[in-house]
């Protein structure tokens, strides 16, 4: 089973990202679960969402404690949350940042690292506003780049169906992020 944990802030689209990814995996005939964990439900508050993907039925309904992938939509959360808690050996941490992955080795001590400037991609595609961009589809494009959870074509199909608004812009953002992701392997 592949387990993915998303860390974001309310309004960035972490929950929608987990659902779009689950839809893409289901389109590839995989069994899926996608669900959020909310603390204080308000814009800007930390949010965690989960996606599980497997080729056989998923019976475990618990949240994810040992993820294969950790996706961070807002790097300010690195100062608040241990995003690598439970990260499996050989796991990946994907950060929304314009910086190179190696610049985060002081904060992210384990796992493979990748970065993508999902914020810039979202702004460029007019997803949200400059002060409050919605980065979920951009970060999903990057996740597909570092993983084999689904193909980029299937992800784009799901984005076009499941995005609540600006479907074409969201699909374009996912493709751009796929191409613009920077990878640093352990």
C-alpha cells in the first residue's frame, strides 16, 4: 500500500488534493481512500489530509502514521509540525518552495527531498490570488513526478473532472509542476 500524508493550511486545497489523487488512482483500477483530519476548522489553520492507494482492497481505515510520501503545501508548517514523523525509510518529502531541496537538509534530516514552486505556478495560472494561492493541483503534478502512484495523464483527467473551478488552469498547473520539480535523492 502507498500512503501519502498532506500538510497544508485551510484554504490551500490539501483535502481536495487528496481526493483528486484518489480519483486518479481509482481511474487506474486501484483501491483508494482519501480523508482529512481537521484541528481548528478555519482558513489558514493547519490541515492534514491522507490518501491510501493499493492494488488490493484497503481494509485499514486509520489515519496514516508511516507515510511513503509527505507533501507540504506551506513550508511555514516545518516550524510547527514534524512533517517527517513516521516517514518510511526511502520515503519522500515534497515541499512547496522556490528553493532547491538541499537547502532544507537542516530541517528535513531523513528521506528523499523534492521541491516545486507550486505557489508561483498557481499564481501564474490565476488559481486563487497572489496573497492566497491555491496550490493543490500544482503540488499534485510534482507528486506524480517523484512517484509512480499514477500517470500524469490520469492525474490531468482527474483534475479536469474534480477541480471545482478553473479546470483547464488547474490541469495546466499540474503539468507545469510535473516539469518544474527539483529532486534530491538520499
